[in-house]
C-alpha cells in the first residue's frame, strides 16, 4: 500500500476527473479505478491491481 501522504494526494487528484483520466491514459495506458483499502479483502489484492509492466512506468516515476 502507498504511504499516507501518497494516498491523500491521490484522493485529491481523483476529484479532478478530467485531469485524472488524461493522466491515467498517458501514464498507465488505461484508467485506474480507485478502490478504498477498507474494501479490499487483503493488501495483496490492492497490490495486484496496481502492478504494471516497467515499460509503462518509464518517465513517470
């Protein structure tokens, strides 16, 4: 799971839906839906949902 600072910033970002959608499409090649940690059956499920090939992350880390 990300740090609390990252989680807080991401929650703020997703409120700006158009900018968030554009970012996801450019950076990840798809829209990344938000699922609150409380809704996850386990931390592993959350981590699996966020895995992307390294090639998709180049230039965005």
